[in-house]
């Protein structure tokens, strides 16, 4: 049954680099891949505001559950502005989206949690062919970068603070 669920989840959450409409070099790091995608401008702005760009340009490997601009748009504007203004809270939220190591979709669907770089754990679930990280749906997986992998999510996930 677990193998069937994993297969179903993998078939529906298949690698989707072309769906992002990007082409990038295998030498591009996570930040460069996200920049080329064009759908992570808020995430990139937040990474810069938090001083985390150099970390995600580093050796890694990292797995980033990357919220799109649409995911950030779900946050009320006043709350987003407050978060962007609070560097420590912003770092905690952004590092909650990052897992140490390169964790591919095939591994993710077999997990029920993962420890993030901020020290808290995210919950992972798969049901009916969908994979969720906390309350966010994983919409694209296994977007390769030279220093890790990106999985796209449709909501910003928040650690308990």
C-alpha cells in the first residue's frame, strides 16, 4: 500500500522544471535557479532582507520548499510588511523552508517530517496523490540546482514562534 501511495504521489508531483518556464545551467545555485524562474521575487526579496542569499548560494546541499509569489500574496499585506521589517522573525520563517541535504521527491513522499535549518520540524504528508508540507501543497518537485534541490509550494509555512 505504501509503495502504491508513493508511486501515485510521485506520478502527480513529478519533476516540473519545464512548468516553471525556465531554463538554467546545471551550474546555477538555488538562488540563480529561483531568479531564472521568475515566480519567486518575493522569496528572493525576503532572502535578501534577511541576509540569507549567501547561505543559499553556498555549497549546501540544501532542499528548499520554495513558496511562489502567489503563496506570499496569501499573507495579508500588513503582516507581510511587518515580517519583512523584523529580520529575526523573517530569518526564522525562511530557514523553516530549508532542509539540510538534497532530499528528492521520492524520499519526501516516504517521510512524515523533516528537521529544518531553523531547528524546527515540518510535517510531511501524502494522500490521494498530493504531498503537503505543513499546510502547503507541493506543486513542483526536484528542480535541480548545483547546491541542492527546490520543491515549489503554494503557501508560506510558518514555524511556531
